[in-house]
């Protein structure tokens, strides 16, 4: 396997995450504005679509991890792309809110599992025998690129075009653009290593599920992610409440994605040099300040300041959790551990539903954001309660591909 091919695979994961996560996560809020008007439904009901997708993704992530360890990447990625494209094609034909909720709950979760961060990280870890940490750090920027590029683009399209046409365009771009790339590039990707060839460092799935540190890491990541998700998925509607235009809201999301990328790079760089606990507590503290500023926002500048701070800290958390997980469990267990962590973290998708529900009841998003704020104490406590020992990673194991 040539170095050039490794970077081609890495580039594919960046584009894949930019489109799939950039549209499905960062642009959901702008479609939601159109759906509220089209279907004459409540905000909380529409947030069931995003919550359904994330909850189902949580349930499917461990299963997706097993598929990734058992089948060629090309088949899985192409299946995920096809499901994602089909999902937006069906959404473009929806006549009621329940149809949108059904598609996001039944089709999109597996599509995200097979094309999103879990698959991308596994692919990059498998093809990079050297500089694996750097490659995974770059791979993590794919979602941030999506958050930077897609929101202003989709918000602008939705401002001048019917949302159904935009949904069909998304389906066409995803299908016609990514399917050929995945077919051509991933045919040469290394297959998963058979279970019998794994080293003595591998643990059973049951052992990993029972390991309390896996759950603690998952909660430590999921709660700050939930706060960011609650704000992000309600951004379009929250901006409307504050008399902030949709293009301005799209600009906030776009710049936030850039700041998240900076947070990811900074956190990954510092994790090898200073106390990981100090980094985590600093990030959660700043996240608390960010959600507080967002809750108290009254105009465009104050909203932007709060979301920028919250997004920067949210971006820094994932690379830090990945580094901690890899040090504690080793590369042989990386995929399954991250699958379990991402499964729990996907439950953060319930936060937008909660925020929308509180908004419908109270007439304001402020109570919802203020109620979520104390959960950061639980996240910090879980990180503090991690066992002090880490699992050493043998140098020979570091040099092997997965």
C-alpha cells in the first residue's frame, strides 16, 4: 500500500464526512424552519426526527462496529451512501411531518454509522501504519469542514429554492458524487484482520461492555456534546426568536465549524504534552460559559459569542477522548471501544428534542439551556473517576495496521 493511496483514502473520509455530517447534522436546523411552516407542526415534534436518528444510531453503532470488523469497507460505505441518498429523496416527497421523522429514524442512522466518523476513523486507522494519530486528527476535521461549508450553502439555497428541490439536489450530489469515489478508491483498502490473527492485547466485546471506564468516557463526552447539539439543532429556530436572520445563523454555524477545527487540532496537540485531565476540565468549564452566554443571548453578536465558545470546546473534546481511549485500551480494541462510546454519545441527540419541548412549553429556549448546564458537573465527575492506570500500547503493535 503506497503512501499516496493512504492519503487518497484520508481525503475520501474528509469529503464523506463533510457531506454526510455537514448536511445531516449542521443543516438539519435550516430544513426544520421550512418544515415547521410546510407541515404546520411544533418545533418539538420536528426535533423527534433528529432525536430518532441519533437514538437509533446509538443502538446501531456497536452493531456497525462489528460490521466494520467483518466486511470489506467498500461494500459498507457504498451501502451507507445509497441509504443516505435514498433518505433525502424520500424526504423530498414527504407531505406530512411523520414522513420526515420516519426517514430520519429508520434510514439515516445506519447511513450515518456506515459513512460517518466511526467508519472514517476505522478506515484511516486501518490504512495508516505510521503517523496514525496525526491521520486520525486530520480525519476528525471532516465534520468541521462540513459545518463550515454546508450551512451557508444550504441556508442560501433554501432562501431562494423550495426545500423539496434542495432535498433532491442533496440526494443527487451524495449518490452521484460519492458512490463512484467509494467504488474506485476502497477496492484496494485492506480487509479487516480475522479474529484469530489479533494480538494478545485484544479484549472480548463483553469485557469491554462491562469495563466501567468505557461508560465513564462515554458520559464525559456525551454530556458536553448534548449541550452543543441542543443549541446547533435549534439554531435556525432560536435565531428566529431573537430576530436574527437565517443567513446570519448560517454564518454563525459556519464560523463555529472553523473554531471546532481549531479546537480539535489544539486539543490533540496538547494531549501529548500536558495533563489530559487539565485539558478536559478546562474545556468543560468553557463549555459551561458558552451555554450560559447562549442562553442569555439577546441579539446576533451575543448569540454568536456564546455559540462560538461552545463550539470551540465541543470540537476539542472528541480528539481528547480518542487519545484517552487509545491509551487505556490499545489499538486492538480501538474500534469497538469507540463504537460503544459513540453509541452512548449518540444519545446526545435527545437534547435538541428536550430544548424544543421546553421552548414550546415556556416560549423561550433559555430555560432549556439553563437546565442542561448542571449536567457538566456529572461529566467532570465521570472523567475524574477514571481509573488511574492506563493500558500500555506495545511499540510493535503501534507499527501494525488494523
